[in-house]
C-alpha cells in the first residue's frame, strides 16, 4: 500500500468532516492535535464525541500499550533518562574494558549514540546484515558504535525493555485489523518506520503538508542580536495591545528565549512578584538544569566530585540560594578575591574550604562542604535512596534554596524536587550502590529532561520555535533571528553512522535539502494564514551574520536604521564633585610608589586603586606571571648583591666563583616563592625560571663589572618612609650605591626598556618614583634605571657619571636637554611636583587623564568613561603606536 502526499493542509471544516466520516487524524505535534480538537468543537454535532485526532507520539504509545496489555511477555518502555543511563553504562564499561575509544566524553558519546540508534531504527536500517556491518567497520568511531549498539540491543532483549524508537517496528510486526483511512498532518514526511506502522493499521494513508513559501519574506535588519530581540518584544507588546492573535517565532529558540522573555517582562512590567502576570505563552519551557536554583545546586554537588573552573566557581559563590552569615559584609567578593589571588584556573574542594575558612569560618556553605569532605562523600557508594537523604541534608545545611526567600516561580520549581528524586530512585538500571559522581550525573540528566513552564495567564501572544507552529493560525507572525545559520536550522550530526549508510537509506536528519524544504513549508503555511515578517541581526558575539535565504532584503536597507534604544551612547552627565573622597590625615599609605606613579599617569586610576580599594580579580596563570617573574628577579639581585658588596669583589671573581654565586642567588630567589605559587606552576616551570635568572644575572654582572668608577652597594631592597603633605608613604628602594667619588646613585631595576630621561626632567613629572627617592635619601647625585635583561642590559641615568661609557654619554645629552649641570638643579622642581601630586590625591582628585600609555593596561577601562568624551581616541592611538 502506498502513501499519497497531498497539499495544502486541510482546513478545520474538512478535518471535522473527515473525522466524522471515520478518518483518524495524526499530527506531527501535540500542540496541533490539541488545537484541532479544540477548534473542531464547533462542529462537534457532526463529529464523534471523542474525535480521533492525536499526535504521532500519542498514537504510537496508545498502539503499543494495547499490544503490551495482551502480550504474554510484557515489555517495559524506557523513559529518556533510562535510555541515556543505559547508553552511558554500556559506553563506560566498553571503554574501561578496551580503552579503544577516547575521543569523546562518555556523556556526550551517549547522547550522540542514542540519536544514531533512533535514526537507524527510523529508517529501518538492517544492522544485522553483513553489508551494513561491513560499512560500520571502516572507521574507529563507527566500529565502536556498532559494538555498543550490539551490547545495548542484547541488554534490551535480556531485560525485556524497549526504547521509544522501537515502537513503530513492534506495531508493524503485529497483525491487526486495519482501519479505513488516516490523515498524517506534518510538514515532514513520516519516516519509513512510521509509514510502515501506519500501513499496518490503515488501508489508506494521506500525508498532508503545506505548499512551500514562494517569495522572500519582508525583512528588517538590526545591528545586533540584542537590538533585534528588544525590537521583537516591542512588536509583541504592540500586537497584544491591538488584540491580535500573534506569534514571535524564534529561529534559535533555546538561545533567544531567555533574552526575549526578559525584554517582554520589562515591557509588560511583570518581573518579581508579578511574575505570573505575563500575558505571553511560550511553546516550550526551560530545562530545569538551566534554572538558577537547580543550576547552583548542581554546582555545589559538582564541587564535591570534581574541580570547578573560574566561571562556575564564581556562579556558585555568588548564588543567592545559599545562606551567608552577614550579607552586608561583602564576604562573597572577599572569598572570590582570595581564591583568584592564587591565579589558578580550576579549584578543588580543599581550595574553596580554605578560602571559606579564612574569610567566613562556620558559614553554612563551609559547614556543608566540610561535612561532605569529612564524610568522604566523593568516595562512598550508596543506593539512590541513601544518596537522596545525604544530598537533601547537605543542601539544607548550605541553606539551599530559600536563603533569600523564593518568588512564586521558584516555589513552583521547588515543588518538583521530590519528583526528580523519585525518578532517580526509580531508575531500573541502578540495582547496586553507586558513587556520588553517578548520582550527580543522574540528577543532571533528569533536570535536563524536565522542562519548566511557569503557570502564567493565557494570552494572545505566543513565543514559539518554527517547528511548533505546524498547522497553527495567527494574524501576525514575526520570525526573529533569521540568519543564514539558523533558518533553516543546521542538520544534526550523526557521526557514528557511516556516510554511505546515511545516503543509501536517505536519512533525512543530515540532509540540508530536506531541512530547507520543511522550513519552506512551515513558512509557507504561516504566510497562507497571516502576515509574516522576518528580522535578522548583522553581528552576534563579534561575528558578522548574513540574512537567511528566506529573507527579502530589497527593503531591508530602509529598515536597517531601526535600532533598539539600547546600546546607544547616552550623553554623559556632569556632576560637580571637585573634591572626591578626602583623605583623613595623618595617614599611613602603603604602596607609595604605585600611588605616585598612578597619580602622575591618571589621577582616577590612583583614586580607584589607592583610595577606594577597587582592585581587579587576578587572572588565571599557568606559569609565573610577569609580576611574579619581576619579583623573583628582584630577589635574585638582592641575594647576589648581598654576597658581592662592591666593585672590587665583582672584578676579583673567578669564572667558577661567579657561576657558583649566580646559581646560588637564582636558587635562593626561586626557593623564596610562596608555596601556593610553587604548587601552581610546578617543578619544570621553576627549573626554567632558575635557568632564566642565571642567564640574566650573568649578563648583569658583565655590566656591573664594566663600570670604571668604583662603587659599594649600600642598600638593597630597603624599605623607606616619606612624609609629604601629612601622608606617610611607604616606599621600597631596589638599590643604592655609593661611588668612590662619594656620591650616591639610587637605582630602580626594570626588566624591559621603555623609559626615557625626559620623564624625569619635564614638569609635571611623568615618572615620579626615582625623583621621590632622591628626596628621601641624602647625597643622591644620580638616579638610574638598571635595565636587567639578557638582550640589552644597561643603565639609563640622570645626574653624575657612573663610569659606564654608553650610559654616561646619554646622560650628558639628557642633562643638556634638561638645562642643568647637576641633579640639584632639578630637585626643587621635583619636590614641588611631588607635593602637588600628593596634595591632589589627599584632596580626593579623581580626574581621568586618558592617554595611550596610561590606558593601555588600565584595569579600570570598564568603569571609566573618559574616552567617551575625550578627543583622544584610545583605539586609534594604540593602533598607531
Ligand atoms: S582608562 Fe585611562 S583615563 Fe580611564 S582610569 Fe584608566 S588610565 Fe585613566
């Protein structure tokens, strides 16, 4: 018997009359079945009391249930969490036995394998045939899949289980009297297994689908996805206010739904307490695993069984669903800062416990996690019911989920908890005690399968995916996100099935043309009942996007100026705040050098950092950071010059002594690194650092040995105090030498070039550090930067000669440019400049002074808006450098 394809879809009157005449109507979606049942009510007198209109899924289950009830060997239909669990179990066991397949995580492999089996069954691929099996053994992953598939099938047979994709075959295999006629309403043809099942139950099959859309849809372009979605929400509100039955169709529903819902809630004013008042229906709910309350609970459990990355850890610690002792104390940020200071990329339970213990000891989160550690939860094996008790009590100890009071939607979500645990307990695959990792994975799996749909008032505005619109009627439809990659959607990957099998059996899931055809029919159907328009965005996540081939762009340019009012630069507001946060004097100020340098480079930077204490979180680092490498170099130089006190000792060194001293200094410096840093970077990075330091120290001793004026090292890494304008600044000088001429040189080590002597001679001072030291230390006749590096070691000086030809020549030119013969000629100006810097800081000046050098590595660019009003264009200036 053959199936007849008919188009377009029949109208409600035709359907009602057909049903009245004994035809069964099967629809692609449950939504369409519900819609037809309700719409045909007006024709009820001519229709049977229980119209035979049902979705394909409902029909298959109904037929199978009838079969199972009369069968002598009843079988059980697995629910999707059990299907996934079975695949995972088979794959993990296979992997542990053979070690043959390690390209994918078992979890991802299980999902893909389940999809591939369903496709093979849908297209009735005879996996037992020799020819088909030979195709599978051509590649490693398809070979592995075939082995898993065999094991899964053996297990299903042995246990008397079936999977949903087995139902059409089981129905077709049963001989039964056939009904007269079935209408199958779907834009997609029934897969071969369904067609066979229908043939086994009906004498006539008619497949109804819509005509494809013939011309492009009128389209508006938006600059960004955010602007496009905000405009869609505004459109939706307008339709609602005009009382039109309308739909916003999201080409990428899962991605765009949360943002659209947020925009709609803002416009309808239905956030927080009025959450359920949103007059919009969403065709699909949100996965419970993505709902904040459950997502955070999964993070907490995840931390017990595995390491967490930075983003996950931040989400866990910032979660409002766990109790913190004193919410006013900003403990969450202190714990995050403490953890991030270690510069780790991932964190273990012990790291988090250490940070919580230090910042908020005895907090509920710490108590819960400590108990998990003490009880060794991660290595126990328990039954599902025992895990349920343990995990419930752990979550309760942490204050989950009602720490901040729940809103009505969260209450609706919380009510589902018992059902979720029941489902895990009911998993027939788990007859033995198992570890926490598996329990967490089971929980994640049931949470991912459950869709949460908040109960809201029924409204005329619908938000749907394109597939969900099959057969439905609207007055106005707006297709949102119509980019070339979302409309039509991309075919699924079935990489465990060999290509030649996909082709021979015409597996439509991977066929782009088939996707295109179905999309054209879906849009065609919508166009036949209402007014359809499209929108797309040109940029998303920094990538340019093209419009879908279904878009008509002939008028798009006219609309392309339409933008959301979001993202447009608002005019800056001026606030008269001449004195910001004034410093109470006297004041002990740590980090004095950085304060002076930042105040000179950009007062706002100094204000945010030193007065308000706004500091960026430390970034993660694999090896030593530039700051740590600078610190260890300073330490190595300190150790070296604590053994070599003067130029005579340097010049008297033998090659062997030199090497021994250098090695010892490098060794000592690396050993001085703090334990957490050593643990983070590992031994091989420390060895490399030791070698790097030895090379740099050797190059630097060459420089020091070539100075022809004798010197003695007087101070090395010495702390200093300087009182200025009532502020007591703590400083640290790298080195001070006394020359044989009696003068002093104050030296600051740098590991890279980039300084210029004019930074010291111009007013206001650009680089105040060394001029400041020259005020604090007596008899300083020269200030110097020691550029300690392998490539270009040397000195940059200002003042008297230091006995190095190159440096002294440059120094002379710099002194001439400054118009002075000795440093004393600059010191009065320096003092005045330094006082003015400190006074400005004390008075609370926070005026930003953007410039390429100041802004290049500034951590405050995110909060500073100076560049919005400045003539200086940061990007241009930086690229031009
Ligand atoms: S971004 Fe530039 S102007 Fe703004 S605070 Fe940083 S250095 Fe100052």
